[in-house]
């Protein structure tokens, strides 16, 4: 009678322990959802500000964000400047300065300043909405060990019934048979993988890494090579002036001021880079500025014709410039009237953290690294040399990028592919794991990737790999604990060594194994990208 009364209570206690491990993830989902459940101040066309529910916002609306407000949607700053706390989304502890033209994400907190933001994404399409969807998906997902257990569930049940029946036939004791049945419950095994996977995906999100499923988390631990896009991935994706070559002594100030004025009249990347060469107040004022058919920009300054463009432009204008300097990046010249003022040499530079990030990947076993770009070979080789990448594939079209990744797989490698543009989509899909640079990546690239870096920090790749390997080792430990503990309990129960109340003892010990597995998975929550190893 005592066994019949206490056994259900003990088993319910074990069920509560398992449920609490899932409740932790559900509470995390509710906490994330509450970040988006807020009101918004919509600014109408007449300047009237109306407070409405976030759900009522539509793309194109303008909202007002004040100090202390949490952004309810993704958008682009149209006016104002502020510091945003984005720790809950990207893992960055230092507030980010934003101003007109910058993208801002739902869930960010305005530390100071005042912003007018034009809504670009609402609801589930926002970055925060995608994070919530990923955590929900992780809760429902079944890691490989769980799928393996389910595949052999029928055989396991038959084996347990045979052992319990054999125990009853050998001992004639019903309580011993019941102890075997209770001891064989595989709860610790069933929860071994999901508890670790949920913890790992939550930690990844805390570090600004979105993982689209537990299968990708598992595959990430096995990658052995890395394929990188260049522009916007390994480099800043933004041209800067590498060198100024004035045609006249002391002519550099006039050259840059005129180039900046002409550059501000065009949206071409080279023109924008020229415009950034000096402050707005120092730029020359250009009148009648116009694009010169892909050759550059022309206009009028102080009554004289001026031009900024490729060497071919000056031949069309009847100006004979000096020889073009040898340079592997874009080169443009500047002229005023019949005078040629000089050359501006532009280059894209590697990200500040790129060299260290790639070195960390080599230390993690990804010594095979490939630079795969559609840019010119000379430019690609310069970047590759700076980052110590030996294998360079340049001037590649999207299909050629995909074929190059497939060649890696055919050679027996498991490549990690990192990119940010539409032209990287096929390669991201073809790789063993695709990682998109989320800060400035295109929507197509983000949709094609298996992992998304919420910041453009390449160091997060190493963090993700180390986390995935920690997660896999945690799952393996959980499986060993669950399987070993269950086997020992079944043996003890079958031998009648658990005492007169063997079923209750088996239930208590069985729940202890479950608790140990959950606690071991919980250790992942303490993962620190700066101090944890593999």
C-alpha cells in the first residue's frame, strides 16, 4: 500500500522537474515577447503625435523615440541622434551611437537623445520577432540524440518488458518487477539533448548569434574549413581614401575640398567616399552637378567647370592628366577648368577584428580558409595577404561561388560559408553551415543562412563554434549519465538490491539522474566567449 501511495507522488515530482526545464525556455520566450508588447508614439504628417499599440503600426509610419523608450519595431532614423543599448539583441555592452540614416532594431533601448524613426519591419518580421520564432523553434526541435532514442523506442520497450518479466519469473515478486519498470523509465535520456540545445541557443542569442535550429548547432561543431566573401564580410565594405596624389605642390587641400563637393552630388560608392574626405563645411559648393554617363561627376564651382571621375573622363573634357598611379583599387581624378588637380586612390580595408578572428578559427581547427569574391584578383589578393589567406578565388559569379563550395564538400571538407550579399545566397545554401552578417546583410542572405550574426563582428564565429562544441559535449555527458544511471538502476532493481520499497527508491534515484542532467545543461548558461574553451 505504501508503494502504491508514494510511487505516483515521486513520479509526479520527476515530471515537475522536467517541466521546469521547459518552463525556463517558455519564460524566456514570454520575456522576449514582452519586449515587443509596448505602445508607440506615431507622428502623423501634420506633426501630431498619437500613442497607439505596436500592433497597429504599419511600414512607412514615423514613430518618436525618447530617452528611456524601447524601440517597438525595426526602422531607419530619419531625424535626431541617440545612444542605443542593444545588449539584449547583439550582446554589445557598450551603447551604439545612431543618427539619421542608421538602421535601428526592435528591443533596443534609447539611453539618451531623441529620434524620429521610419518603420521598416513590424511584428514577426522584426529582428526581435525572428529571435522569438527561433527560440520557439528550438523548444520544439529534436536534436539527433533525441531522434535516435525515438527510432529505437519500440525495441527499448520490448527489452524492458523482457527484463521485468524475467525478473518476475525468477523471483516471483511483483514489487521487484515494478522496481525494474520504474528504474527503466528513460526520462534522463529523453531530456538530455533538448535541455542542452535550448540552453545553447539561448546563450547564442545573448551573444548576438541567431541559430535557426538544433541541427545547425550540431553541424557547426564539425566544420573544418571556412569560405569567406570579401566585401562587407572580411572588409568594411566602405571605400576610403588610401592615398592622395596632388598634381601641384600644396594642392591637397583644394583637391580634397573640390572632390568632396562633387562627391556629395552622387550616390556612387567612390563619390560617397570622396564626400567623406572632408567635413561638410569645408567642401566646395558645386552648382549644376550631374552624372557624366558612368564616367564621373561634373559641375560648376566659382564660375569654372569642375570634374571628378575616371581617367577616361578627362580625355573627353580635353584635359591631359599625368600618368595614372599604379593602384589595385579605384582611382579618380579631379580637375578645375583646364587644370588637373590630382588623383585620389581608394581602397576597401579589412575589418579591425578580421585578422584575430581568422587566427582564432585556425586555432579551432579551421586552418583551411578560402577567400571567395566577385572582386578583381589583385584586390582580392591584397586582402588575402593581409589576413594570411592562401586560397583566393576572384571574379566569381554567384553560380561559380556555389560550385566552388560544392567542390570543397566533394573533397571531403565541411565548409563554413560566411557572406552578406545577394550574390552569396547560393554559396550560403551550399555550405555545410551558412553564416550571414546580420548588421548589414541583405534579407535574401539572412533567409538563406543557417546562422545570423546580429553584429558584423567576425569574432562571433569563433564564439559560435566553441559554444556548439560545448553543447555537443554536454549532450554526450547527459546521455552517458542517463544511460549509465538507468542501466545500473535496472540491474540493482532486478537483483532485488533496492530494498523492500524498491520501486520508490528506483523512482527517487531515477529523478535524481534527471536533475543531474538538467543541472549539467544549465552549466551552458554560464558560457563566456572570453574565457571558455572547447
